[in-house]
C-alpha cells in the first residue's frame, strides 16, 4: 500500500506524466554511461570503507550483479519547459519503525537502495538530473540523523564529483504526513481511478465515516 500511496503522490502532487510501481530493469537492456556508474560505485564503496567504519556496502558484488537486483518502488517522470525530472522513490512502512537489523545495517541498507537507484537512473535512462527519495512514515530519530548525514555527503561530495545533478532526500515521520500523505488526501476527491489502491481505500473509508440516512431515520422513529 505504501507503493500505491507514492504512486498517487508522483502522479497528482509531483505531476509526473509517467509513473510505474515496482520498476525493474530488463536483462535485455543495454546500459549507458558505464564509466559513470563504475566511478560512482568506486566512490561510494570507498566512502563507506573510510568514513562509515569499514562497512562493505556492496558486499563484493559487481556492478552487473548489483543492477540485476535493482528494484525501485515507484519511478516517475515529469516534463516541463524548464526540463525533465526523474523521480526514484523507495518507501518502507513498518508499524514498529524502520529496522533492517540494527542501526548501522539499517542506514547502510537505505543508502544502498538510494545509490543503486542513482546508478539505474544514469545507466538505463541516461539522466544526469534526478530526485532520489527514501520515504517512511515511522523512523527512529537517531537513524534519521545518520541517514541524513550520508545523504548530505552524497549530495555535496559524491554526486558533484561524478557530475550528476542528483539529490538524495529522506521524507519521514511528520514530513511524510505533511509532504506526501496530506497532499494525496487533499486531491482524493478529484481522482476516479480504481487502479490507485491507496486512494480507492481512502475514498471507501470516507464513505463509511459519514452517517447514513438510515441511521438518522431510526433516531427520529425512536423519539
């Protein structure tokens, strides 16, 4: 359901004309900008080994192995006179909060998702401009702090070094509610598409929240 929410957000809030959930690359596609992807992989691998306590973020996987495992929860493309933008969004909705086996493993796994998405945008779309987002409604504050640190360093050091105009962003907790959930709910009455599962579920809930005429009639009779 989190993927469906983000799908609707990309379509109706970010105005993406093309949106796909659970995007995966085809093994028959020819990759572009191989040098950029290799360079990005080397830079980020070195970053984690030196700055992040020797973590092996890619676990000795090759670029081809890494991309074969790639999946982006929601991918969107917007088009305007100012230029086109590609959005790659991974979303995680866990009732007890984001947890992939401890703080360091969680931060590393989120970073790996973002970095692999960056390689996909460059390698399969040839895009040098894009927004890469990790979204979650519930994340512990110390984990958010660490993720933001990694993202800030990707944005200010790694992406510019490879000459990519990418931005890595986390939208979590109250920001998730304000920036994603509320805007989607606000446009829900204008959307009539049963394929958008989150919006359809929300519309049905709104129906049952309204008192029925039958219940009012019974109250009048009882008086």
